[in-house]
C-alpha cells in the first residue's frame, strides 16, 4: 500500500528519528575535550535545553560547558568541538529517510519540527533532505521547546491545518504525547519498521474531517 495520507500532514522530529544517535561523534568529543564521558555529557545534555530554546548561542553553550567542567577553551577549540558534534547529527538512518521520501513521493504533506539550536535551521532546510518538507520548525527560532503545546499549535498554523490533521513522529514519548494533547495523532518512534506499520495502518483509515 502506498504511504499516502490524504488530508494529513506528517510532521517528523529529526534527532534519533531521521538521524542516527551520533556515537562516533560523542567518542571523538570525549577525546577532543579531554573530559570523560561522565564529566561531559550530563552537562552537555542539561545545557542543551538552553541552546535549543535559543537562550544560548553555540559559542556561549560551549563556554558554559567549559565553566561547569573547569576548563578554558579558545574559540578555535570550541569550533572544533562544535564541528564534531554538529556533523555527527547528520548521519541519517537511511531506512527512516526512505519512508519520508516515500510519503513525499506519494503526495503526503510533510514537515519537520525539531528541538535544535539556531545552527541547524539552514542545514535542515537546504540539505537534500530538506527538499522533502514544506515547512521546517526549529525550536531555537521559536524560543520554545517540545513538548510545550504552543510549538505544535504554531506548526499547525504555519501549515494551515487543524491539530487533528497533524501526525507527529518523535523518539521521545513525552513529545509525541505533547502533540496528542492538542488533538494531533502522536507516534513514539522506536524503529523504521514500527513507523512503517503505524503509517500503513493510518493510511487505511478515513482522512480527518476538517
């Protein structure tokens, strides 16, 4: 069955849905920073919320990590760390991206909604992958993070749809639930196989009335 969902827009998260977990980049970051994984990644993750909300620039994010871990890094150091981290997120899961392309080619409307910093906006939009999406919503540009209801509602407004027409796919259950809370269909992504099964079943249902 073709993955055509008339009357709906499938909105994808990016990190660890379309992209793979950047294990190699994380190993390289540990080596480059001279920190242990136990020193680096709890701080990396905690401060990521401020980066993804647009409250910190990339430079200030890494300077905050330095301050919290007792390091002093130059801009040259930070650029190196950023490049390792940033490029690591662009290794995609080809099976998932193939599903996205299949949906697009069948005529299903698609969008991207990602908790990410300002530096991801243009790469999302201008990458080959970006050609598949009619809209890209980046949390830093909106100054709000999933699962806040406003980011889902604003995405619907941008797409010109009612919440019931949104199908939202995210690797975090709380983010899928956030979409469901405004009346969208949420899917907690765990694998390309389960995603395909979910979309195939949804494609067999009547389109939402709007």
